[in-house]
C-alpha cells in the first residue's frame, strides 16, 4: 500500500467507522418494513455518516495535536500529527476536503430522499448536515472546543443517536414513530458509552492537558457508575424499541442485549485506566453488531 495513503487511512481511523453507521443501520432497519424502502437512500446515508466521522477523526487528530493533548503520556494509540506523519496544514486541508465531500453526499441524499417537493423539510436536513460538519470539527478544534468543556457526551448522544436513527428513518418514510425514538436513544446511549470509555482511559492526561471531559469533572469512580447507567438504559431502550409484544412472541430476541451485559461484567473488573482501551473497541463493534441484528429482525421477521 502507498505509504501516503496508509497514513491518511490511519488518520481516518477506520476502526471507528462501524460505530458511525450503527444509527443509520438501525433507522433503516425500522424503515425496511415499508414497501417503499430504498437501497439507494440506505447506501447514501451510510456514505454520508462515514464522511462525517472521517471529518471528526481528522479534526480530532488536528485539534488534540496542536493543543498538545496528544502527547507521550497519552494511553491510547498515537495520532498522525503527534507522530509527525502529517502536518497541521495537511490535516486542515484534509478536514476541508472531507467536509466538502460530506456536504455533497448529504445534499445528494436529501435530494434523492425528498426531491424538490418538501422545501422546508429539505432545508431542515441541510441545516442538520451543516450542523453535523460543525459538530465534527468543533469537538476538539478552536478555543471553545466543546469536547474540552464536558459537552462531548451530549453531542455524541444527539448525533449518533437521535439524528442518526430518526433522520435515517425519516428520509426513508417521511414519518417518525416511537420505535425510532427508542432505538435512537439506545444507540445514542451506547455510543456515549464508547466515548466514556475513551475518556476514562485518558483521564489523567486529559486532566493535565486541561481537556475537561465529563469524566474529568466526575472523577473515575462516578464515571464508572455513569457507564453502568448508560449501558443499562441502552439495553432497556433496545427492549422498548423491539416492542414488548414482539419480545413476548420471540423471547430469544433478548439475546441482542447479551453483549452489553458481558461488557458490563468486564468493566466492573477493571482497576486501571489503560485496561479500558480494548473494551472501547469491543463496545463500538458490539453496537454495530446490535444494529445489524436489528436490521435482520425488522427486515426478515416483522
């Protein structure tokens, strides 16, 4: 593989991409019950979500790099700017290009899904897309980066959960229902859990670097309790999303929450911050697998 390409792929953090599409898959899972379900809309939604995530990853590499948060004391994997593999100027250019691509994809998605008949709704989704680009960049970039003031969890919940699931569902069906809200809440909570693991792993370095995440504000002990709450509520809202009637008729569907409780069991046993790193990857992948299982449940059985 070309070394320059491999560096940009490293900056794109491919292992984060499955989590970025979990909400899209979940929203389309519910929509797959509709006869008008479109694979084109599904595909464009996936590509748009991936593009937004890549912006976020480039911006995170850049923002934490120039602020000095990515340093030798950081527990997680080294970033490209930190290693000198990409310059700050190159990453800024990457952010701009990725942003333009994501906006073009979002506009294509909105046009294919809504056409020219729903001007106000289309305008709302355009604003939502621009907000997603802003949120992806502003997490760590700039003097008032919200990831440095404890607001990262809120934005992850909104964009990875509600916006991703309910937005994907609406673009397919031009409607909303409680199922989309429940599953959006579930995926949002699990996604916040991934961020919380990341922040529990990095708490010492973040505190020293004045990156005041919610974990830094709460402290490790309360952050762990917060994590238990996120996972338990995530499992509960998954149950609500599948529906009590469906679960009663198909009790084996409850197996979908097993990865969450297995994850909780492993979190309980952790005593040092660096041990959170492998669980971060596993929870992200588990959330993706749960979304895929939801797609199978809705597409095949409901």
